[in-house]
C-alpha cells in the first residue's frame, strides 16, 4: 500500500487529535487488511466492515478518529473456510489466532495479527509503514438465530450459564469445583463429557456447536451470540437480508466491503450514527502495553534506539 507523507502527520479530525503514532498503526492495519482481502478474493470468502470500522467507513470514509483497530464480520461458514486457507496463504509473519489453531486461545472470535512480537527491524518497519507494534484485524463470526423468540432466549440463557462455567474451568479454583461446574454443562446440554480429555475444550466445542446449529433456511436473522449474552438482549441480531450482498466503499486509501443494509444495521446499533460522539470501546491506544516490550527490545538491540526516538518524537 502507498501512503502519502501527509497521512502520517498528527491531525485534528472532528475535534480529536490523532497522533502520528496512531497514523502509523492505522497504516499497518490497512496493510494487514489488504493481505486478508487477497485471501478472501482468491477463495470467494465474503466479509464486511463491522463495529467501529463500519461506522468509520460510512461517516468518515476511514477510521473513526478515536478508534485504534479494524473489525470485520463474516458468516461462520466463511470464517471456517478462511481459517482453513489463511495460515498457508497469508504472509509467513502473520498468525491466525483461533481456538482451533492456537490451543491457548480462549475466544470464539478470530484474530489475524502481523507478528507475535513488536519489532524495529528493517523488513518489519518497511512492510508496516514504520509501525513497530503488533497489529491485528478482528473477525467476528455471525450465526443464524431461531425465528422463535422464546427458543432464542433459551439458547442465550444456556450460553450465559456455559460462559460462567468456562470462567471457573479457566480459573485457579480446586479441581473439585471445576468438576462440579462441568457437571452443570452435562445437565444443561444433556451430554456426557469424556473426563479423560480436556474438559474446557469439550465445553467450548459444545458452545460453538450450539451457536452454529441453525441454518439459513431456519432463520430470518443473524447475530453474534456472545454479544447477545453480554448485552442481555436477544434483540441484538439483524435481518439477514441486510447482509445478502456487500458494497465496496472508500476506506482511507483503499476500499472495504460493507453490508448492503448498512444504514438499517448501523441505526439499530448506534441510533443516529452520523453524529460523532467521542468514546473509547477498549483500552485505547492498543499499543501502550507494547511500549514496555519495545524498551526491553531496545536493551538487547540498542542499534534501533535512534529509530525509536525518532518514531516517538517525529
């Protein structure tokens, strides 16, 4: 990707100052997105801008000024196909983080990152436009939901209970407490767990099977079940026709597909979404935790210290 020098300058947008360091991170994320797009195009895998990335595409033709990440969505069938091919077809420095590819990964969503460590080495800095940090693109899986509201409510209630069990299984409590929690899942799901194998993996498999059990023919809507659990609302799902096609729209110096029903989608999520409201959805900026890693890196690689000083004081 080609970025003009002015792109990387600190800039005030909608009353918010975007620092140069964040501009470099944006460029690195866009570079990673382009690699993802190539894989999706080759294998006819559909995706669309999601969350703040979708809002930024429509309202700003790029990033929301106070946003620091890239979010895309896929139907679960597309996520599965992406995982199957991405590890072999993305650049070798990239990693696909998913519970099926990384045993220690504890999330239903998938994340693609450009490295497993921050780096000031020349090839990394050149490829990712002067950004030394690990950057990623989050991929949110959308599943079909049942037409019957009571049935959906029951599914979400079960998922919430299973999520609480997972917290116990991943915690530091006694094995007897974990075993009691796992037996709750056996009762909830009407199954017998194999106690000779990792219980947390089996519970996660059950969780994923439950949220992916409805087909397109059985449903009029799609949604992210984990969001329905976290918000406590079974209305956090959307007309599947809004996602029947995608439209390419400008995003910074590239384009990104958006759902054909983006207006209805955004209005349901954000209300009057064209009015900017400064808010931070997570630990902004994402890279502040990596600065300590860079300082340790510089202790072992002092030849890069001048480069780092120039980067933080452009």
